[in-house]
C-alpha cells in the first residue's frame, strides 16, 4: 500500500493558513494561465494550447454512426435515453454539462469586478478563474468538433434559469462559497468518470481517444486547482455544510442531465465526491495543478 500524499479536501484550515493559501494560489494561477485578455475572456497559455489542437486536428477513423441522434437530443433529450448508444449519450451529456458551465460563467462575468477593479487577492483570483472557465467551454466545443460535430450551437437556457444563474454570484460569500465549492468538486468527479469512459468507448479510435484525453486534461488540471481554491474561501461551519451539500447537489444537477445516470453510477460519484482527497489523480496532473497546503500530508 502506498502512503497517502494528500488529505481530504474537507480538511480543516485556520484563518492564517487560508490567507497564505490565497497568496500562494494567486502566484500559481498567474503563471499557469499566462496573461489575461479580459476583452476576449481568455488567457495566453490556454489560447496557445487550443490553437495547437486546432492546428493539428485528428479525426475519427470511422465517422459517428448516427450524428442525427446527437443533434436531435443534445439540447433537450427527445428520445428515450435507454434507446441511445453510449457514444451518443456521452457526447450529448458533455454538451449539456458544458452548457451549464457556460451559462453560469456568462452570468458571473458581468457581475463580478473586472481586473482593474479587483483590489483584494480573492477578487483577482475570481476574475482569472472565470476566464479559465470560458477556456473550458472552448475546449469542450473542440472535443465535440473532434468527433465530427461541427454544427453545434451554444443555446442559452430558458430565461428563468438564465436569471437564476445571474443572481448566484451576487449573493454574499457565506451563501455562495459552499455551493461554488461543491460545484467545482462535482466537475472534477464528472471529468474523472468521463476520462475512463474514453478508454471504454474509443478503443478502436486511438487518435481521437488520446486527443479527447488531452483536451479534457487541460480542463481537469484547472478544475482540481479550482476545487482547492474554492475550498479555501470556506471556514469551519461552511465546510460541514459543503460536505452535507455533496449529495443533494450531485443528485439535482445530474438529474437534469439524464445521460449521466445512464452512463455512470451516480451513487458512487457522490461517494467519490465526499471522499475526495487528490490521491487518485495521476502525478502529471498534480504537477501542473494546485493543492492547498493543509491538504498535503
Ligand atoms: Fe470548468
Ligand atoms: Fe472550475
């Protein structure tokens, strides 16, 4: 048995530790993403990476069997999900997950202070964090294009849901910080399951399988850092609330994306979220990501 390098993400932290970790994360995030292009909601290193992928495209050896099934169900599930093949379910599920993210960040971008008006380190961190999320949305779009789906449109949610997403970042920290943290954790759980599914469904498509993994890794490495960063906003009571929120949050969110329940064991995903401690992540991800000091053994 190897000794665990890391501790639960729900590990306690003092006020002083959290302050130091914000400073440390801010150093990390600036070199990780490179220059912020605020007008484009983009970051220099991320932009270059996406450019590389676009300039060196890979294609499926065998095009998707039934792209119409994707286009029929990607915005809203019209067929019985049980009637769809796993590849289609995986792709429509990815679109839906990314669409939720995209709606959330569009709402937040206009509400939180821009860099010129960010005076606290937490505000600066949040601005770069959102720019990274826009990069994730572009990476997801590239994953779907890699599978030959180049007619996708990014469609807003209905106005009520869009409004709810816009209100969320206006809430005071003590209400907003716990759900924001659990949402990041849910992202990492989903990405880890998705990564394994690529091996499962794309065994005969090694080029596309490896490319999708590379694209997803770019996202997951950021999200692992976001998990620690968002955890760092939270004090002792909030940490108890967060752990308690994992189950209802995962359940609610994944209920809205029926593909997830078809492809994955949501009960196990919840357990993985509650037990999350960074130890299952591969070393190459850990090296490029960020973990709070108080989660290191
Ligand atoms: Fe993200
Ligand atoms: Fe994130």
